[in-house]
């Protein structure tokens, strides 16, 4: 379902320039930009969560212990790359 949105002139110009550079339609360029932003925000949130977890020594130790268990579970006989 297509939805109409209003863009600031500078945003429209930047979107058009991006589409021209990539050879994509403006819709494709916008879709990719929104998805990239969504993923970046997710990863920034995840990074922040881990940073906060590391501030708690017990929680950090628990995570390290659990990670070590999972690391040993992938004992597939291959060396780490």
C-alpha cells in the first residue's frame, strides 16, 4: 500500500541525488535509507545495553560464563579463523 508523505525540499533534493547516483528509484533509495537507519538504531541500542551490562560486575561475569559455555558447544573440530 502506497502512502504519501511530505518531504522537506532539502530532503527531497538529497533523496533525488542519492537515487541518481545509485540508479535506483527514489522509492528504492528511501526504502534502503529507512532500513539502514532502523538497523543502525537497533545496533546502537544493543551496544548501549551491553555497555550498561558491563558496568555491573556480576552481570558481566554471568554473561562471560554463559558465553564460554556456548563457545564450547560449537566444538566442531575446526580452528577459529
